[in-house]
């Protein structure tokens, strides 16, 4: 894991809170931090923040498009979004762009997508994968949903990521599905060295 990730205070309650914090309110750097549950005060309004470590409440974070923790600008959504059909492909990205890989899965079967391999240091995984269940009118359990993996292009170069759909306890069984993506990170043309 990258050394720049500073874990604040990690406790059971903090992990629960961090898991409940939706992606998008924290910048990629802060997304995999864990926060304590004691509240703080928003720098912009009289509301309280979810943790004393945060500078903005959720509302101000959304309104201003800034990270709740460090106030860095937070972009809406990822720069590049890919689905199951990108399996085996190569995509181009620029440094600091984020890539979101969304794969269909159904955790009620015991199978789940996980990052099996990341070769190359041109990209890095951001935070923990998210699972978003399909909204069904009757809240039917077991309908499946989408796994979200976020990566960030770090520097020019090439990286290949492999995601595997497997049952975590079946260590000796090969995954029933896998997803491989190669990312070529290049500086934008104007910035590239002559
Ligand atoms: Zn506020
Ligand atoms: Zn931040």
C-alpha cells in the first residue's frame, strides 16, 4: 500500500463510520482514511461534521464540491468509467485521472469481486471497493448489484489490473470470472516533453 496514506484512528466504530461515508465527499487521497466518530464543527456553516477530523459537513462538501476532510476539489464521478465490456482492453488515461470499474455481481451467492493483481505502478487503487445493490421496487434480497473499484492514474507508464470473482473462502478454486484491464498513463499532449 502507498506510504502516503495516514491512518488516523482506527477502531471498530471508526471503520463502520468510514464504510458508511459515500464515495464522492472525500477526495481520492482521503477516501481510504478512517475517521473517529466524535463530531466537529463545519468551517462554512453552523452544522456539525461527521468527525472532528473533517473540515466540512456533508452539505457544504456537496455544495462547494470540496473534500470533507482536506477541502481539495472533489470532482463529480470518475474521469473514466468502465464496465464488464472493457474486459481485456487497454485504456488511455492522464496522471491524476480517476478510473471507475463497475462490474456486475451478486454477493448473496457468496461470490464477490476483489482486486487479485495490480502490475505496474502507473495506477493505484483508491479506497476500498464499493458494492451498490440494485434498487428493486420490493427490495428483493439477492437480486445482485454492481461492484465499484476506483483507481487513480499516478504517473506515466503502464499498469494492468486483474479483478477476480470468487468465493473468498475457496482459496484453491480458481475464480469463476475475471476482469483484466491495461491502463496506459500518458501526460496530455501539451505537457509532454519534446
Ligand atoms: Zn457546513
Ligand atoms: Zn481530501
